[in-house]
């Protein structure tokens, strides 16, 4: 009996001592998801094809490109004036050989609801060249480079 009483007291001391050493701490875990948008397709080329001055018709072209945004983000599209505007309000393609310029316009139409990179959306870029803007231009290849921005 004396031996079992000693074991009981030893367990009681260990249990009481263990409870005295216990403590708790609250850990808060947090993160934030960035609201972002990214183009998912490579750079694009919008081609108006061959402009025939004898026809003098307005020519339009369009091209789709894909993008995604974080769920809940509203995307905004914008574009600079290109490399040939001369700081003016009109985008222009240039023929390097002659230096002639052909003005053009761009519009952007995005659709869908952002849901992250697993759900790409489509942005349609449409351009227009007026027939009156190319009837007296030199034969050659015209081009411009426009930077399109996508921001949340």
C-alpha cells in the first residue's frame, strides 16, 4: 500500500506541475489577394490589309486578344497614341520610305466577368481607316506601334 501511495503522489505532482507549465497563445493567420489583370495572349497585329485608293472606302479590322483579372476586379483598357502621332490627338501609321502618314482610330470592347487566370476573357480591338485618308498616299507599307494597358 505504501508503494502505491508513493506512485499516486508522484503522478499527482507531475500532473499538477504539467498543468502549471501549460499556456496558450492566439495565432492570427492572414493574407490578401492582389486585384490584378494580365494579358494572356501574346502581342497582336491588327491588319487593315491592302488599301486601294481607287475604291476610297473606309476600311475596318479587328482582332481578339485574351486577358484575365482577379475575381471582383473591374478592368480598364487604355492605349497610348502610338509612335507616329507627333504628340497630337490622332494615331497615324507611317510609311518609312516616303514619310507619308495615314490616320486611324481604335476602339476596345471587353466582355465577361473576371474570375481569375483559369477563366480568360476576350478583348476585341477594332480599328478604322477612312477612305479619304489614304487616297493620296504613296504606295508602301504603313505601320505603327501602340501600347495597350490593362489595369484593375
